[in-house]
C-alpha cells in the first residue's frame, strides 16, 4: 500500500491518507473480520500463553526509516502481537481487576479515532455526548443533577483529581498560587490500610507526601474502623495538623470490601472534611438495585472516582471522577477566563469545560464508547451482568467452602474471592509456596488467570470477577484445576 | 440486535458479546465503510458547521435503562454526532494545535481496543511494542539508548511527569515521603513567558504553586532571554530559594518559536538544574534532517515531553515523555518491590514498568498506533510531511507579506503563522475587532478553522499547521477568504 508517498505528479503534496481507498477498505474489513473471529472463539484458546523467544526478540527492530505499508504491518500484528496479550479478554481471566472490553466498545473506539474530536470542549456534538454521559453517571451514583465530572484515563487519575479538588477546597489558603511550600499546619488525608496504592501515588504527586496519608486499621471484614479514624483525626488536630480529606473505598482491591460509606459521610460532615470515595470497580454496584445497599452512602460523597473499563466492561481507557460541587471542581483546575475569549460564536463557543476539570487539555473521545454502550445495551443489562459476576463469585466461594481441599481466606461481599488449596498438617509457609506454584501453573497451562495476594500472612489465589464472558462452568473449571495442581505440587513437596 | 440479553435457556448467563456475530460483523463493516467514505470526501464538506438547535437539545436524554441495540445507536451517531465535530479532521483546519489522525491510526485503535491489553507491563507482546516504540522515539530525539519513557494522554501529562521527576531528583530531600509541606527553601522552576499553560497547571498540581513558576522575558523572536534567566536564578538563589528546573520550549504555541536549547542545556549543567523540554509539537522537528537544527540541544535534555497526536498525525490520545536517566524516572514513581513478587514466571513476569513511570496503573494500548504508523509509513515519509507543513506555513507567510491587505505579526520559524487583515488608517483596536470577526466568519462559513491569539496587543489570526491533509491551495483559499471577509467587515465598520 502506498499511503505516505507523494501523490502522482512532480509537485504534488503528500498525505497519510491511503492512495487507494478501496484497497485500504478491504484491509480494514479483514481487520474487523479477523478480530471478530478471534473474539468469538476466545473460549477455545488458552487464557494466556508465554511468548516464544523468537517473538520476544523480534521487538528489537531498527528504526523503520522506510515504510513497509499497512498490509505488512497488520500481518506482523496478527503473527507477533495478537497471540500474546496478557489475557484479560478471556472468559477465565480474573487477575488483578481488568475488564474485557466489548465488540461494540471496540467499534466505538474506531469511530472515535476516525472523528478524532478535540475534547477540551468546543461547540460540537462530541462535547455534548460527554456532558450527557457525565449526567447519566451522576444519576446512577445517586448524586444531584448539577454534579460536575470528567472522563479520564483510569481510577488513579480520577481519584487523584478528587483529591486535588479536596486539597484546593479545604486547604484554607490559595494552594494553587502558593503551593504547599512553606510553614503551615500539615494537610492530612485518611484512608484504611486497604486503600489502593493510587492514594499514595496521589499524595506524592500532589506534594502532600506519602507521610500525609494516614492509614487507619480495618475490621475483620476489611472495612475501615471508623472509631479508629475518629481518634486519628482528633490526635492529628491536637498535634497542630490540618486533616482535610477522608477516602472511603467501595470495593477494596484485595477482598472487595466496602467501607461504611454512610458513617464516613456523617463523620466528614461533622468534622468539615472532604469525603472522597474510591469506587474503582465497587462504585458500579450502585447501578444495580440489588447491590446498591452495599455502597449506600456513596451518593453523599463530595467526589467519587471510578472506572468504566473494569466493571463497566468497556475497553481501556475510561474512568470518571464526579464532584458534587461544580464550582469547587472548576476552581481547582480552571485557568484564565481568556480561554473563553470570543466564546459566543464559532468553534470555541462551547468553551473548554473539560480541560478545566482535570489535567489534560487535549483529550480524546472516550465518551463515545460509554454513550454507545449505555444506549445500546441499556443500564439494566449491564447491571444484570454486574449481579451475575457477584453471583458467580459467591458460587465459587460456596464451592470453596464445600471442598475440604480448598480454604476461603476472606469474606466475599462482592466479586472478589480469595482462597487457597490446603491439606492437613501443612503450615502457612508450605501452603504459601504450594499456592504460589499453583497460581503460576494455572497461568502457564492457560487454564485461567487469577492473581495472588497475601492476607494475614496467608498467600491467596485471588479471583476478581469483572468478566462479562465468564460462565459458572469457568469457575468450576478453576476450582477443579486448583485441586488437581494442588495435589500434584503438594505431593511433590511432601 | 440482541447483545446484552441472556442467552437462550432459562438458566443461561448473559454477556455483552453479540448474540449474532454475523449480524454484528455486517454492522461493523458498515461502520468502516461509512467512515472511510467520510474521510475520503472531507474536502467537499465545510471545515466546521454549527449544530442545529434540535441536535443540540437531543443530547439531554433520560438515562437509558433498556437497551436499544447497536444498530440504532450507530444510526444516531451518524445523524447527530458525526456531522458536528470541532473540525480538526478537515484539510483546512489549523486551529489551536490539533492533529487529524489517520485511517491506519483509526484501525489501530480498533485493534488495540479489541485486544485490550492491560499496559501496566506484564509478560506480553503489547508491552514489548511499547518498549520498542519508546526506544525508537528516544533515538529520533537523539537521546541515548538507555533513555526511559512512557506513553501518556497528552503533552500536559508528559511534561508534568518530566517536572515530577525533576522535583524528585533535585529537591534535595525525600519529596515523595515528606511532600513539599514544611519550612524549607522554596523550589522554583523557570520557563519563558511563552511557556504553554501546562507548566502552570503542573506547578499547581505538584504542590509547587504557580508562584514557584518564574516566567522569564523573551526576545523579539519569542525565545527565552537566557541572560535574564541567569539573573533570575542568581537573584532567587541569593534570596534563599532553591531553583531546580528550567523548561525550554521547542515550538511555542503562539508563534512556533524554539528557545536556544543548547544554551539552556549548558546553563542547566553549570547550575545543576534539571533541563526539561516541552516539545509538544516542535520536538517532532527532530525527525527531519532539514528541520533538526531548529531544535538542536533537545538531545541534551534531562526530560522531553511531546505529543504524537499532533505532528505525529496520530489520533488522540498519545504523547510521550522521555527521561534520560532511567533510575531517576523510576525513583520518582515506582512504589514497592512487592509488585514484582513472583515475577519470574507467569503473566506478571514482565513486572509493571510502565506503571512505575507515571501516574496510571491501568493503561491502554496507545503504543499500537505508534508502532503501526511508524512501520507502515516509515519515519522518512512522516518527516517529509512535517517538512511539507513547514513549507506550507512559509508559503502562507510569503503570501501574507506580498499582500498589502495582510500583515504578518510574528516570525515564522516553523509551522505557525500569525497574521491579520489590515487597512490603512485603522488603529489596532479597530483592526482587532475586524480580525476577530473575520476569524468567526471563516469558521461559521466553513471555509477554514484557524484560531486566534494576541501578540503585543494585536489580535492575530493564527494558523498552526500539523495537518497531513492540507495542500498549498488550502492556504491560498484561506488568504483569499481573509481578504474578502476583511473587506466586507471593514467596509461595514468604516
């Protein structure tokens, strides 16, 4: 294919559009067909497979000065890239917390990239799509209609924006102008010991310092101890510091626990603290009538960060931060009014509201896949899938509890199951080694991809289920494989 | 279409995969065909068009509880969204600095969203694609092979990461743990008055405060006055502050000026300061043998942030930050070694290097469009297009200089042209009003989309050319239209 070459004629100008649109169209059809065939047959393939050495080595190519054309590059993609992903497409992938994406989401990404609108704002339909999506997401979270929000890359950025707004709103001085440099009471933020690593990263990035993130103990169900929080805040105030924010978690990464969000909201009101909820995946429980009680109180948050590329089933990247007070949101990020200059007519007439709600000025059309997915599938169907994932997790927990060779290591309040293979007479250390090996073999054999975590010194095989392709039979296959491999590994050790 | 509904059979589980793959495939083909037809015929349509009121109002729909299916949503996209973007696809769009994207880039986004790999790292081919792309980008920038980097959303995030690494490397204390809170010498960062707004946003986000960003005057060519910088740093040191970073700009947003990067690199070496280059679009001049002298010295930077969705012609979002010292990069963001636990085998064997180079943990496969584009088109063809954009800008500048009704308002060292319609006897105030109106009418008539800026009190029509679809005839059409509308507006005023 000849895109990138000059058009015919000595003086002609070049372009990256195809020289032959029909030829490119045929290739694009092939890309779609191959892709859909892959997606429709995922179940027949391993959940993950290691790369052969020659494939691994092939990604050290010299700088491509001359073009080899789209056909050739696509062939290399099919041979060297597509067969060796980390596996989260697959019906038996439950590692970390990674969604699958959907065929509709994938086509929406193509449409978004083709239209390629600049999503700082502007007077354009794509901006209205994002406004609409944010209004729907606020409604689903039970937040008021005037709630502000913006779509971002992921949960870490969403919650970092929430924390940045909190810092600006509650610092007690002009933190944007003055920064945190200088001699003042130390700003402190609180979360439980189960708070995800984003909070440390955000505290560091924002210049608060990781030492300004106070981690409060949890109860036996991995939920923040609200009385311990109360004591910590009081002690810090007494020491002359300035507590400004509490982070509640809806769905911890380790076990799927949700803090008592109502209690945290009430505490924050009493204390004049900003209440941020990290609901990376757990916030989506609010979409389901049956599961909403688990996250009750989330609608009282000052800000909520959550992903749509996890339990919203959409392809990476898309997450959302919602901020109850739109003025607080804008005040933390908007720069000068000069951006709005000449704003009554023309392309810039819409202003650049989205650039004033976060870090990025240039933004892509992430909103399209959310809009298309919500409208095409409907909220009820997505909520039903979320419930299905919870039922599947509880089903796996039941199987684990009934099987004498398996041991449930944490409560299963949502969609995360932590368990291990066990046999009589072995101490934790030996069981940890066996279960680590089971996890690796599950992956290497391509049976399934759970990940691992350690709970109170016990290594757990961890299933985090945000997979719209999983069936009950897949969890049964996992449990069977854990027992089978556990016996093999255990016998070898014994 | 019936995706999202339960499969047949009372006890069956639901999925968001299509119930009928052939039906979905037919729709996907239609999406591709319509899209390519739109792209191939862009030139026949207006560069931008305002939305009718009924279209505008249509984006306030109730929450979609029930699904209407993919066909219906796609139809709405074609009717209500696709016709009304902000226009940056178009051959005569040169507003702000916004790229077009390419057909290959658009299909790469589809492939990336379908495979949907989790790009924190992991032992997978997509991670190797990103490593490969970063190595190529470092080579193109003239930086050493061990240079670290990561692909991010845009130039603001890329340069914010650069500044965060600088802060950590040069603070003189453990800024991650302690934060900036406390009584210490004030950390200061320097750039010219032409530095893009990202720097203020970054200084605010990082807790440095906008007052810690010192803006140094520029010369007549809009380049930083290095002697003034030297004096400012000396005065701040004498006042007990701690200068830690200088930002050089390759391609200012207003006029396309590039600071004397060699002089800045030398100054930073002398002073022990971190040297960051914001090369949002200008850094890409380094890809061209002919243009590289303009950005000479960029290869000496400690860190460089630049976009690939502007002058790299790729669809949003993709930008890159390169950091010369890989340990400094990792030290600023990596969390605990526990992430690498069990790292020798299985899916996590690759570690999560990309999550340790920036804020995001979950990351999408932005690298694929870069990899496919560089290999398919080749660096030389892309560099040739960059040169073509510069030639087109200089051609427009020549036309402006030859036309007595047009006035060039700034030098044209790269791809940005600032000019205005003029007529004898009118003061700046009147000309400013006329040129504002010309700009709006150009957009409203769909002739072209430049944007505006103000230089020394004079309102300029500003053309920033990163458009691979533009031809010389498009710039001639713009100049003709400016004169025509200028006469109309000027006559009405007079």
